[in-house]
C-alpha cells in the first residue's frame, strides 16, 4: 500500500503510549490434548486492519472464535479495551463476526438480515431504518433490500454479510476468510471496498485469510501463524522484506534460501560461505553474528538481475545455466542451475515483447544482486 | 452446564425413562412372576414398605417358570415360527410387487414423478385399520372378488380366502407396500442413467443390463425396504386378527389374547420379552445397513 | 436414471396403483349402497351417512380421538423437538447413548409390546386409565417420530447461523426462537402432522392404555368390524379417506405452488 507522503504514518504499535484495543495475554487453547493456540500474545490497536495469515489448521479461526466468544481460552486472558472478556457471552461483546459461510438467515430478507442485530441493540426503533438504508448504500445493495439471501449472487451475499456485521458499528469486526468464495477479480474489487469501508467507518478489522496477496494488500499489520504460534507480527512490507525466519520468508511469496556459514567482514557486513567453488555471498545484517554461525540467506527472485556478461558494479555475481523459463505474462521466472548443482530463481519484468528477449534455455548467464538485497536468517 | 441446558436435556430424557424404559423393566419383572387370581393378577407384588428384606424375598420368588411354560407348550413355538414365516413370505411378496412399481416410477418423466410419489404416500396417511378392513368386503365368501369370479363363471363355488393365511399375506402386502416402494424408488431415482447406456454399449441386452447393473445398484433400497416391512409385520396384530382365521398364529395376536382373554399377565409379558429378543437381530442388521448407507453417502 | 418409459413400466404402474386404490374405491362405492347386505348392490343411497351421524357412540369416540390426537401430537412436538435439539446440538452428556437408543427404539417396537408395557406401568403406579393415559402413551411414541423428522432437518442446518445470531446480540433462547425455529418450522409442522396421524390411526396402544372409560374411534371401528363388514363403517371410512385425500392434495399443491413461486422469484433475481 503506497501511502501519500503527506499523511501522518499510522503506526500505534510503535508508540509506547498507545493503548491497544485488543490484548491477547499468553492465550492457550486446547481441544482435549490438542493445542490449537499456543501461548499467543498480541496487541491490536484501534483502527487497525490486522490480518492473520497461516496454513490451514494453524488456529486462525479458533483465535477469532475466542474473540467472538464461541470458544473459551484454556489459559491466558483476552482483553477488549482493557476489560477481561472471559465471562462476557457472545451476545454482550462489542465485536461482530462476518462468517466464512456468511451465515445469512435464509428466512429473512436482506433488509431484515441487516436490521437483525440493530433490533437487539439499545438503538431506538426509529433509527434502525435509516441505519439499514445507510448500510445498504455503503455496500451498494439498496436495490436488493427485499430479496431473500437465495435470490442474490454470491458476491452480493458476501456484501450483505459484511453490512450485517458492520451495522452495529462494533468496536472490532472479525472477518473469517470473507472473500474465500469469490473469483479473483471480484475479490480484488472487494478488497479495495473493504479498505474503503474501514477508512470510512474507522472500525478495527481483524481478517483471516489464506491468501497472502490479500493480506499484503489490505492489512496495516500481518501476523503469520504456524501450529498455533505467532511467528511474526509486522507491517506487510517488513514481513516481505525482513522476514524473521525461514518459515515466514518461505510462506510469503517466492524466495531463494541458501544455507551457509557467516563470518563478519566489517560493520554490519558478513560473508557467507555456502558451497565449494562458489564465491562467498556478501550480505548485510543489523544483528551481531559470530564467525562460523550457520545461517540461511534468503533472497527474493525479483531482487536478482540476470545478464549475459558479469556486471562490474554488483557485490554478488554467480554464473549458471538456464534450466527453465516460466513465462507469467508480466514477468518471467528463470531457473538457473549453478556449477555446484544449486538452483536459483530470478525474476525479470517483461518490458519487451517475447521475440526480442535475449535469453533462452541452456544459455550461460550471470546472476547478480547487491549486498542489501537479501536477508540473513538465524532460524 | 447451565440450568436451561439441564432442563432441556432432562425433560425428554425423564419422559422416555418414565414411559419407555421403566415400563419395559416392569414387563420383564412380571414375566418372571406368577399368575394369581387377584388384582393385579400376578405375584409377587413388590412392596416398597418392606424395605431390603422385602426386596430379597421379592427377588427369591421370581423365576423363569413362564419361559419354561412357553418353551414347553408348542402353541407358542408354533406362533413364533409362523410369525417369522408369515413375515418373511409377505416381505418377499411385497418386494416382488413393489419393485416394478418403483422401477416404473423412476422411469416416468419428471412431470409425473411428484404425482406418482404422492399416490404412493397417500395411503400411508389414511387409516391403517380402514385399509385392512377394506379387504374384508373383497375377500369374504360373498365378497366382491368371489362375486366377480362367480359372475364371470371362472369358479362355481366361492373361494375361501377370508380367514386364512392367504388373506393375511394380502393384508400385509397391501398395507406395507409404500414402505417397500419408497426406499427402492429412492435408490433407483438417483442412479446415473449413463450406467445402463454404458452396459448396453458394452454388449448387454436391456434385460441383462437390468440384472447386472440396475438390480445390484438398488440393493441398499431393497434391503431397507425388506426390513421396513419385515420388522413391523413380525409383531403385527390388526391384520391377523381381522383377516386371519383361528388357525392363523401370529405372536402379536397370541400376546393380545393371553392378556385380554386369558388375563394371564405373566405369560403375556414373557411372550413380549421373547418377541423382543426375536426382533433384536433384524433391528441391529437394519441399523448396520442404514449406517453403511449414511457412510457411503458422505 | 435414464427415462425410457416402456409398456412394461406403464403396465406395472397401472396394476400397482390399481392394487393400492381399488380396495378403497370399492369401499367408498359400497358406502352408498342402499342394501344392508354389503355385497349386493341395491341402488344409490346416503342413508348410512345419516345413521352414522346419529350414532352417539361413534360421535363420542370421534371426539375422544380428536382430543387425544390434538393433545398428544402437541406434547409430542414439544418433547420431540427438544429431544432432536438435544441429540444434534446437546453435545456430550451423561447417558447420551441410552437417550438416543430410547429415541430410536420405539420406532421399531411392535405396538403390542409398547401397549402392554405402558398398561403395566399405569396399573403398577395406580393411574386411572382414560383419555389421560392414552395421551401419555401416544405422546411417548409420537415424540420419537417427531424427533427423527426434526433432527434430520437440524443435522443439515448450518450451526454458524445460530452463532451469527448470538454474535448479533441474541440470547441463546432468542437465537432459537428467531433463527432456528423459523428455519426448522416446516419439519416441526410435518412432525406434528405425523404425530397427529399416528395418534388418529392407533388401535393397539390405545386399547391397552384406554381402560373401560374411554373409547377411541379405531377401537370402536375394530370392535364393529370384527364381526364383518358394516355399511356404517364403510360410510365412516369414506369420510376419513376423503378428509385425508383433500388434506394431502392441498398440502402438496401448496408446497408445489411455493416451489413454483420461489423459482419465479429466483429467476427474477437472476434477470435483474
Ligand atoms: N471444536 C474443535 N474440536 C477439536 N479440534 C478443533 C476444534 N476446532 C478446531 N480444532 C482444531 O484446531 C486446529 C485449528 O483449527 P482452526 O479452525 O482454527 O484452523 P484454521 O487456521 O482456521 O484453518 P483453515 O485455514 O483451514 O480454516 C485444527 O487442527 C482443528 O482440527
Ligand atoms: Mg478457518
């Protein structure tokens, strides 16, 4: 998300004085012996768009259901606005959930579905109608108010579910894979719509998704989970550029991982020896790493340039043979085999027409990257 | 567990325990008691006020005499065997009658099928008793059937069908037909038509395609239907007592007569317990079949 | 199934439905017979209907039967729906297996056994037999049918709908009333109708549970037809068959119309 430079940076997580809206304090959830959530601690701030990302079964839905009140933590505390939620039943929580299956009431019209929560809130009767109309406008469904859920399309249903969960203006909106059922185009449109709504309403969003691209697009921060644990919580760009582990680097986007041993060569500079007959990789890292420490060097394919001749100005350059070319439209991915058998992926934007491209299968090429292009990972 | 949840579970639970489970235990207990000319007509009667000692004397007086009596008297043996036989034979006849109907329904076009379906279900909603009764007027000596046959000159003395086992077979087949048609129809209806075409493509005739493909695939429906007819037919009372004769022995009828005519409650209870034991095997088999079906459908 | 409707199919359907419906048609025809001798046709008459209407015993029995049916099917629907909810949504509790066993067992239990056991219970606790005991007996077996019908609907019911209702501020009871109940209502209604019909139809259990003070219509019919065909019973049967036929046809027309309407609305929705 490129933000206009004039806008103040929204980063309450960096501000020690900011009070989080939601706090998970060492929360553990067990189903019998099975640990679904393992000692999770997170702070989520008001107005955030917080995305939970992780493989299937890692506990994303469970985390949400604990917030909504459908599951109780086995250990630990969940606080909303500093108040412990443990004994608050779902119907008294100031959170609303948009279900993965939408869970629209089939016997009620779109209008009645949206009004459902309002009728059970202290809102005076006279204000319910206007509020529903407002919600319908927001999700652009004013024409469909009288329809039953089975009479509208999947995308429209999803927007009804969104409007229904937004109508009560909850402090926190929980979205469990809200866009899972939509096709790619509709999904992208809706992602922007969601961000737009979030900006307009100022509600805090917690979104679960399988789709890392989606998380990167919409979120102010992303949490990557695995087996019930939080692996990294950070802004999308930092998650992508500065993953804290091989797991995260590998989970988000495409990456080359190279195993080796680091030795310091200067202020924040290291050389990684990684294979016989290959030059050491020059890399930068803020961490102090002792000589001989085994490390992983992770570098994104698009950070690697490909050329016929050895470039003079790059810190790292290795030679190899093109093994495979995958043409993806806007970009092409080259798989290059080095002399020692290692396979490195490089990505190049296709700014020329196909016929004019220079490299082909079995060509010998040079791969090069700067010393700050990749990251050194300890685990 | 909150109070509401406990109330929700306890209400139907308590009801079933009080009006289904406890009555059974009572039947079982009385089946171990003795016939007595008193009210109630059995002894021992459990006397709560006598406490633990009373309970022990009560237990010591229970025995299996009634069961010994049942196994000694071949009336009961015959009744059990003939119930099994009548239920089995009528199940087979019902299957033979029902299959073509179910098959025809499954082949009919989409517009007709809901109507046909309704026509099969409609008798189920009309009184069972009346449906059995309607055959009395047809099968009796001066009944409709005999009059037609006599009138046509096919026979010259009336056929004696009424008050025989034949009438009972007819009654069972007639009243339980929908239970057989519906499950078979359900399996035939969801069968993939291209299977038959594939079989014919591979060289089957229409008839051999039926034997080799349609029939095996409809087996779950056939099995379900057979159980749905066999199980209730085994304990049937109304049909044998209205259509059957004095020589028709069915265990439901025997139980009724022991109870209402002979007023021998202990023996009636013992008959009930044995009928239940007879039923357990087909019921378990039926449950297994249903379970398998459910798993296959998932 | 590929639809290849042949002569064979047409014949088997014709014969099959003739077998199902001819006995009832004959019964109906003879109910309009002038003669007391049921088997001889002596001209059209409605006199048996007249006699039936003035037969106090039948009228009383009909009233008893209706009372029993309305009460028992209503109780059975309440208890059966509760039982279904417990089975599907109740989670684990002590004695769950026994509970589900007690729900399914009465469905396959021969009437004579159910009747006998209930009678022995009523006697051993000293309950006076009459309409009350018949209602108790009918409620017990009907609730199991209701619970089977309702639980099969509940099983296909997406639980997240209930959670959504809670999430939007419903109490658990409110969620049941405003979301679950409206959605399972058709199943609850069919359960009620089934219980009502079963109660109207039952002879054996009622005979055990009734005692001398109350007689239901099936009991009355049974005791008159044991002696053979009676034209009054023919008339009564005709009335009962007509009521059921009209009821079933109306119900199926209504559901057909609502399906047609729904389809039309769906098409309209697609076109917009
Ligand atoms: N009610 C439950 N009882 C037992 N285990 C459960 C229950 N609910 C979830 N689990 C287990 O907890 C783990 C986490 O489940 P959860 O639904 O949170 O996964 P998820 O991250 O949402 O996965 P997905 O992306 O596939 O939706 C899974 O292994 C699941 O099997
Ligand atoms: Mg999930």
